[in-house]
C-alpha cells in the first residue's frame, strides 16, 4: 500500500506594503516606544485588515486526488513548518515578492524537497523561474493541478505544466476550507464569481493574466458555495472579482439570488454602479456594506494616457455620492503621478475627498509592474529608476518608494507634493470624522483610516530617505512639513 503523500501550498509574504507594513530601510535609530508601537500596529493590520486567505491556494487545495493530502501555509501569519519533510511544496510567486519566493525555494531544494512554482510572476515570466524550481505551473491552474498531483502520485512529475486555454468557470469546482486554519483569519468567506476584465488599463495585470473576456461561474454553484461556507464561518464575505458590476445583468441575477442568504459582503466595482439605481438597490438588499472603486486620476487626460476610459472625471462625484446615499461605504482608490498629472492634482484630490465624503481614501503611487504595458513603455522612455531586468526592485510597497520618473513633475517636486498630501489627508481627526459620517460599518471605517494614518507615516519616512539618498532638494509648500 502506497504511503499518503503530503503537499504544502505556500503563500509568500512580501517584505513591505500591506503584507509587511514596515519601513523599507529598516528601523534605523527609532526608539523602543516607536519600535513597539510599530510592531503592535503591524500585527493588528495583518490580523484585522488584510487577514483573508489566498483564494488561489484554496482552489488548488480543494482538488482531491486519492493518496495526496494538501495543507496551506500562509507566511503572512505563520512561520514555515521547519523540521517537516514534504513530498512537494508549491509556492505562489507574486510579482511583488519574487526574491523571498526564490529564496524559500532554494532553501527547500537544498533540503531535498521538490518545489513547484506557480502564480502570476511564473505565468508571465517562466524563463526567469526555471532555474529556481523542479516544476513550473504556467497559467491558471484550476484544470492542470489535478494532473500535477496525479503525476506526483505516480512518480512521473514533468518539468512544466502549462494551461493551454483559460479554464471554463461554468464547470463546477467545489472550493473547500479543509486546508485552512479558519481561526487565523478575519474571515475565510472569499468568493470569486468571474475572471477576466473587459478594460485595458496599462498599469494592471488582470487582463494580462486572465484575459479580456469576462468568464462567469454558474450562479447556482455560487449560491451553493455561499451556503456551504456559512456552515463554517458566518462572518463577512469578500467577493474578489476585480469588477463585480462588469456584467450588470449577471450581477443583478446573482445578488438577487443571494438576497435571501442574509449575508454581509464587500467587493470591488466601478463608479458606474452609481448610475444604475436598480443594480445599486440589488447590492444593498443583498447585504453589500462597502465597495472599493478605482478612481485613479481626476483628470481625463491622465486616465486616458493609461488607457482607462470607463470613468469620466466629471461623473465621478455624482456616482460616489449615489453609492454612499444608498448605504454603501466607498473605498476610493487614487493614483497620483499618472502621465497627465501636474502639481495641481493633490489639491484636486483633497477637495474631491471632502466633497464626496469618501469613507476610506487610498492614495497610491503608480507602480510599474513587470509584464504590464506601462512597465515596458516607461522602460523604453528611460523613466524607470531601476533596471528593467531587476524585477525584484519593483516590489510591492505602500506608496513607500518612487520607482519611475513622473512625466510632467520633476521628482524633487513630486515627492514633497505626495508626502504633503498624505500628511493632510490621513490624520486622527479625519479618521474619526470619516467613521462618524460613514453610512454603515463605522467601526471598520475607523479601523481602516487609523491604520492608514500609520501606514502613510511609514510611507513618508521611506520617501524622505529616498529623497535624501538621491541628493534631491525640492520646494516644500510654505508652512508644511512634507515628510513628518
């Protein structure tokens, strides 16, 4: 009788940003009180704000092959289980955490374990990954992971498994939580209903990874999954679709069905939802509490320069106000530093936040992600601050470093303008005010805003360090402390 084979699926923690909210340059000479405060805040952020399991590994761990047991190790919240020998370790490589993934793979292989690498970075850059793994999985793995496990069982693992086509999401694939420690997370009710994106923003990897055609899961399968998930975890649901209202008819039918489930949920949508009263009402009745909306720039010229055409600037305020009037909180995500932006943009963003009452603002720096069109274009224009071949330099961080040269704003002016804006937007007083005026989920809104006070303070310290290291000297608006 063959022994049971053990497979460990690993999600790697990034060294910065939301996975590792720490100063990029280390703690330096910070005092013990500041150090302890940062540690407490970092633990709270991980446990409360971002503590949802990686859905991709939930999907893979749900593939049942006799004789194979799968476990998930989420390095954001636990240490790697040392001393154990696994028959296969699968590592999901994110484009913002390449180096730690490769370092872990090397350590495991030196210990005699077989390593399979997959995930977004492997799918986009397989040639960069082959030397770091025994096996590569390229593309969406829903249909090929069973083949990997079957070959492992028979001792015939191949060097490479490649998805020839996108998986048909209408085929029923039951997702389970058996590989998770449910108590570790804020919620484990993570559901995806569609994949792909009909839009073509040049800074986004979604259409690069998942295609432009929207693929849909069966509505009855989703309803059954929600019912099953509720048996183990009655907390809030996260619908992880990149645009939950991209297909308005499908979304209306789905959430009409979910209305009877009496759940609370959050997701991501375009602001166009505010112009569809019928769908907006359906979202409210089905339990929607908050939506992240990608506003990016408030100048059409900037959005159009990055191939984002579906959110005209002159309609954004009315749409956001309509969503909030309906009783849904809005997380408004901005990008400062797009190609049409000028030094006037911070004032425009701040006025817009006040005018619309956005409950949680997020003000990001453009991050050129390897594999995106904007990365290739900025490299060709000589505007990247690191070699285009050094993908690890383009790690994920929480607005903590500049990775490129803005088109219309000198770097020595841009950094103080950004840090000055975040210092004004993210204060304890404004955090409390936003929570008080939130249409619902007031405690969550307060939590997010208070955490952002902390996160953007780290951002300013790291940007100050970068500013000084590059020998920059730029203007700071009168009466302001741009980096404090």
